[in-house]
C-alpha cells in the first residue's frame, strides 16, 4: 500500500549516486568507482542515525512502558495470553481484528472509544515532527489501554520512494541497496530504532516482491531486485534489522506483486504465472521472511489463477492463504490485508462481506475497511449464523495478542526474535 504521489523521482544528489548502483543490479550501468559506491552506502544510514540523535530523551511512546499496562492477572502456570483471551467478549475479539486510519495529527479519541480497534495506521498527513508523533502514540496507547487492549501502531516506512516519517526522505530502500545485505540490515535496524522511539511498533516493510516486470511493473524499484536470490537475502537482512531495532516487520505483498503491471489500488492485479514459475521467482523472499521469523505478512489484492482458479484475490482466498502461505510456507504469524479501501478488493463486496471472507480465508488483521464498524458487525453476524466459528476468531486474536506480547506491550521488555 502506498500513496501514488509518493512514487516519484529522488531529488537529492547523494541519492542519485545510490540509484546508479541500484540500476547496476538490474542491468544498468555500474557505479563509476569502488570509493564512490562505498561513500554512497555510508551516507543514507548516517541520515537515520542523525535523526536518532535528535530524538527527545524521553521513554519511547506506547511500548515498554511498565506504568501503562492493561491489568489482567493470571494464576501461576496459566498462559497469560490465553487467560486474557478468555476474558474478552466476542465483540471485543472482533474489534481486535481491525486496524483503522484517521485524520489529523492527534490521537483519534472517538475512533478508539467507539471501535476499540486492534491497531492504528499512520500516514504522512498524521505526522508533523518527532515530538508530535511521540505524543500521538502515547495518547493513543493510554486511551486504548484504559478501555481495552494496547494498540498495534503501524506505518509504511520502506525507505526510498515510500517514507512516512518527516525528515527521512533520503533514507534508501529497495533497489537502492544494490544487493548489499549489510547496508539493508543496518538501515532497517536504524529505522526500527527510530520508529520504536516514536511509539510505532509495526513497520509495513520489507518489500518481498521480486521485480520481474522491470520498470513497467507497479512495484518497480521498491523491490530489492529482479533476482529472487538477492531479494531473499535482503528480505532476511531487513527482517533481522527491524527486529534488532525493536519493531515487528511485515513482509509484503504475498503472493508477490513484482510480476504485475496493474495497480491494485485501482483493480485486482493478476499473477500470470505457472505454479512452478512462482516457486522459482516469487516464493524465495517470502520463504526468507518466514525462516527469519517475520511477525507479519501482508497479503495483496492479487489473483493467482494457477493456485486459485476462481480468480479471487489472495485477500479472500483460502487456497492462497491457508493452502500456500500457512501450509506450504509454514507461516504461523499474523496475516494482515493490504488496505481494504483499495479498488483491488472493494469490487468484491461490502466491508461486512470482505471482513467475513478474509477472516474465513485465513486473514488475522483487516487493514482500513471502508466501514470498520460494519466489518466488526459482519464478523459478529457470521459467528451467530455459523459462517464463522468463534474458535476461528480466537485463533486470529491469539496471534494478535501474542504479537503485542512480543512487542512488550504487556510488559516492560519486548521479546522479538533475534538473528
């Protein structure tokens, strides 16, 4: 997911040097000298570190605040997450499945009080300065804890052409790394640490799409490479880096947006590949994400007829989510949709219908349904009617709560995986 206006040319001279190195990995001209390449690789990571040095000395907002916990006591020997889950009503559980956007730069008090969502997503219009972002995160978490569960707070901070945090426009991303896994990991670590300081605990990155469509593809240079081996290596590097920085990464867009030329903001994109071709080209970076213990995978509004002949997008496809992602790749973390207000999914049903179909297919988090309250009602009615079971809802909510636990939202320290 991205705002189309962000997909623009980089404007900084130092970044132009980096792009030359990136194009070399995709068949373009090489960087003119080794020294120039090394200098280009040092500069972007330093930009993140400079931002970190400017951070206020206060504790990170939201996460790791021992004074701001939701008090749920469990008996000794009882799994605290299972205990917490058992204390929740079905309505509370259904609300945990929703992530909402909001206008303005202050905590969305009405949305939190009325919807009790599982998470919030920040866009550039919500963010003005580091101090403002910290205050926003702190206020939102404090309110959400008072009435229910802590929040997953997320944003798209990929680097390159997709950045949300003010002052990070020159941070590299995608093909700009020119296949350098150490640089990619260092940048992800620094970015994760910056986000953590701002109270953002999930980054909707890295891009795991392999750019097989070239410059005509919708993902383009947001992808690490057109080579699946290179892309897989950098996905692993960034998953490890984000974890080291204190945030949960979300590899995207499963099952792979890199071969498509259709913008899923407008309509459902189609992966026109055979299953063997997909396994060879598109699968390796997602395998790398799973093996590196990525906490989240974002599913795209992408039809893959070779696996699901109905033409349904992966967002609502059991064969693609339960069959391919869960069973074949072995992913047992949180599956989040791409934004549900995008044209690639809105043509498939209402907020109620899409919520039920997505959860039924294997999704855990519903990102930005056009009518979030209706999405919750849809899940409740589906359980009442027997189209979904409460046990199925419980599986998703438990995954979400365990992610919050790993992020340190119920305790003083996180327990994210290490590489």
